[in-house]
C-alpha cells in the first residue's frame, strides 16, 4: 500500500527533523548565555577560577577583559571565552585572546587540568616564562588547536609538545618569544593543517636545520597553511621545498635567509593561493613558463633575486589579487598579459629592470587600487584617456623615462590619492582640471613641465604634499591660491627660475595654514613672502632668489 502524505504533513516532518538537527548541533556549540540549569562541572569551574587567580589583568586595557566575566555565582559554561560540551558539561574550548592578561603558565597550571580541551587560544597577551617538559599542557592529548601567538615566552619549544600533542591540527606560536632550534620531532604532528611559527625582526627567532625542515616537508602531508616568516632557514636545503604537501594553500617564507635557486615546481602546487618569499635577497629562481597554479591569489617575490621574463602563462592567473616583484632583475618588456586579470588590486614592479612601453592592458584593470612601476627604464607616453581605473588610489611611476604631456585624467580619477611621476621626461603645460579629485600627494619634480600652474590645480583641496621642483614652471602664484589648500604641509617648488610669488596678499591671515616645509629656492621671488608666517612652519628655504628689501617681524 502506498501512503500519500499531504504537503502540510511533509512540512511538519521536515520542521521536526530540522529542529532535531539544530538541537544536536547546538549541543556542541558555544555557551555564552545564562542557562536555567547549571551545566558546568564543579571541578571544571574551580580549575578555571584557580587559573584566574594566578594571573593579572593590565590596568590600561582598552576593552573589557574576557576573564572578568568569570565568577563563582554563574555557570562557567556561560562565561565569556568558555565553550562546553552541552551533553557532558566538559570544557572543550577556551578563547582568552586579546585578554590583557599577564602571568606565567607554570608546569602544573590548573588550566591544563581540563582534560577534554580541544582548543586553547591565549594569543595577544603577556604570558611569560618557559614551557617546561613536565608541563601538564602536554597531557592534553585531545587538543586540536593551540594558539600562543604574540606573548612573551622564552627558551626553546619543548619536544614534548611535538611528542604528546599529536592530535593538533592547528598550531600558532608566532611572535611568542620562543627561540632556539626547532626539533625534528615537529614532524610527528602529522595531523597539522595549519602551522605558524613566524617571528619578528629581533634576534630571538627560531630556526630549522636541514633535517628538521626536510622531515616537516615530508611528513606533514595534510598541511594547507605554512607560515615561517623570520625563521632562520639558512641551513635548509632549497630542494626540501619539493617535498611540501600538495594540499598547500598558503606558503609564507619572508625574511628567512633562504639562498639558492627556488624550485619552480612549487609555483605549480594545485591548491596554492598565497606565496610570500619576500626579503630573501640571496634567493634566485625563475617564474615557470607553464604549470603556474591557477588558484594563485597573492604572489610576493619582492626583494629577492629572481630573473628572467614574465611568462605569457601569467595571463591565465584570473584569480590573482596581489603581485609584488620589487627589486628583482626580471628585465625586458612588461608583457601585455593583463587583460584577463580582472581581480587584480595591487601590482608592484618597482625596480625590476623593465624597459620599453607600458602595456595598454594595465590601464583597463577595473579593480586596481595600487600600481607601482617606479625605478625602471620604461618609456613612451601615458595614455591620453583612461576611464576604467576608478578605484586606483596610488600611481607611482617615478624614475623612468616617461615622456609626452601630463594627461588630465590623473587629476580626475575619483579614488586617486597618491601620484608620483617624478624623475621622468614629461613635457608641456599642465592642463586646467575639469573635475578635481581627492589627491593627497603629488610629486612631479624633475621633469620638463613648463608654463604656469593652472588655477584649478589649487582646487585639489585635500593636498598635503605638492612637489613640483626642478621643472620649467613659470608665472605667479598668488597667496590666496595657496590658502585654498588648507591641508598642505609640504610644498616644494624650488628650481623653477621663472616662477614667482605674488606679495599682494602679504596681509592675508595664514594662522590656519598647516604648512611645515616650504622650499622655494632658485625661483624668481623678489620680495619676502610674509604670508608664510605660521606657527607650524619648521623649514623655509628661499635661497638663490632675487629678494630685496627688509624682512618684517616674524
């Protein structure tokens, strides 16, 4: 017999099933609310309160400290930063990150008596001391996530962490204060999905030897996130990177003292999204012509020693968002392969030894916010018309051989804030600006621009720095024009011999001016400009002018 169910009956059954599912899922969810019945086990509460009494809270804490919600009269499963299993009442998670906490995690700390802990986050506090080999932390063999980042520990990382906490999937000890060699026993953490041991720029960072890193690369086959910035890897064989997990999504190795030729095969790991190799100045290599990971979103090779050209396959990186090749000897022309990189927001080719014309497709990248092509040998003119760079905030092309007139679109792009075209061969006058944008910084110094500064130039009211030195500018700048630039701090118009200042506005009140640095050397000024008398002025250079007459009381 076939039983037919009415739509309303089906709906009721579905709702009942959904409620059951939600209830089951909530039984293991975070408990940050007050319950009518106390779920917390008394021994768990006592362990947490004992821990609270062994530490202190910074007096100058900007936020309400998480641990202040812990008190005897409420269910510990409702305390901020505590997560319980709602069936057994065991504490399974503690998050005290950014808690303004000070103290030592001594060996028999009551926090480590919570045997059912699955994750523990004590990051961004001021915990100190060493993690000794007899620490009860290492008895938490069900611990899956441990984050001790940004603390003030000292000494080496005990091998017991690697020998005992074999259930760990996420380990973050970044900038935690530990030093010394990382033992090869770290390769025992075969369940690790994410490992961050990065340090900072002090001298107490961790280091790997060849055996330790090679075993890590071979044994941590589930690894998706590996961050070792500022870790000393100078003793590591560069070929060990060939053994990294094929599941890797993020690889960050900045400031690691790597040397030798980086294996191009790493760029082809199928899931690789982020790769940071910056500031390894003895690291050489080439961008592979084929097999670049199509998952790449971020590629930072800045301040390395890569060479060769950018391959045409680069145009297939349709997910790429960030590229920085600063200070590499790539050479040749920038290939015109950017047409399909529609997600690219930041492109930096600073000092890459590029030459030739600018690729036209660069100016069609609608998501671009930063474009830096400085210190190359690029030549030719900028496009006459650009309309697609509506999100561009910074455009740096200084120290090249760009010629032709200064296009007016540079001053009308709605998001542009910083413009640096200094040390090029730009010519012609500056056109009147039809729709001034929000530029904050302009540097057009050391070009061949001539003619007067148009009056509409002073409608760029957000300017804080205006640098036009060493051009062929002429005409007279009136004081009331400068008065419109209320945020202007840095003004450099030096080495424009035909440019002068009108002193007819010497009686103008400049008390609200922000000017702190004014350079007018080697111009055509004939009378001392009193309107620069402001309380904020720190540097005034009027040398090599034709000033005559007296200087009024300052």
